[in-house]
């Protein structure tokens, strides 16, 4: 994972020398849950990092970046709060509204590597003997093989660029990979094929 992260970061630094490329800093609020799970409730998290925009024309560009993203979900008292390092790769079209306002639509993929996080399964009872690997208190979320470290999915969004420097955006993500090993969960959770689902509202400054 470290080699992958370093390769992406060095690639982005190399791109920064091109005149068609602009970068921004951004931050926002996440609302995350699971798909295909009626018992899962959403958790509020954060999203922050650096975005890159490589312009092919005045209208078309390639968007990427490095983002720290707090996700998760809850089942009653159970809460999972993983934090990922994400690399989105998206195509974007920019449509001028006025001389100082552009409406932006983008879509593509995101790739994520789990960094840290905690979960609390002390509410689970009666499983300690049959599934001894299930902890009964807070544990680091990626340290015991229950939660999968890597995720990939589709990312899409809309935004507004103001005065060529300010950014407001709404972003959605739907993962392709179930974030946990279903074999560690009670029978009612097995086979649901739940995926990460996240919506973000954020702002940024474009350099």
C-alpha cells in the first residue's frame, strides 16, 4: 500500500509542472452508510485533501486528487468509523453560466486504501464461542481481517466554480466491494453484499 500511495503522489507532483493543471484545497462533510442494508443508519464524517484539474479544453478536464475521507455506518449501538485515503479519477465538463460562474459535472472512479478507524461490537452477544475472532470492545478497524482495507467504486458529482477560484461541490460515491468479511457476522447479515455509500458537501479554493 505504501508503494502505491507514493507512486500516486509522485505522479501528481510531476503533473503539477504542466500549465494546463490547476490544484485546489478542499474540505467538507460526509454522510455515509451501506447500500442494501435497511438496518444501517448513516454517520457524519469529514472529507479533506487536495484536488487536481488537468484541462484538455476550456470545457473538458480530468480531475483527480488525494483525499482523507471518514466513512462508516451504525446498527443500533454498533458503529464502524473507518478513515480512507482516496484517489478519484474522473472526467469533467464545465459549462459557463456567466463570465465568473461555471457549472461542473463530473463522473468516474475512486480508489481507496483504509488507514485507521475504530468500531465497537460490544453489543454483540452469544457469538463469542462460535466466532471467537469477533472482539467485544473497541478495536482498530483494519487490524484483524474483519474489515477489508481496500475499496473501489464509482464517484459522481456536480459543482460550481466562482470567480475562477472558489469551489462548491456535491459528491456521491457507491462502492463495488463489501467493506467487511460477511463470514464474521450473524446469519441475517450474510449474503447482503452491502457496499459503502457516501455523499459529500464541500467547499474549496482553486489556485
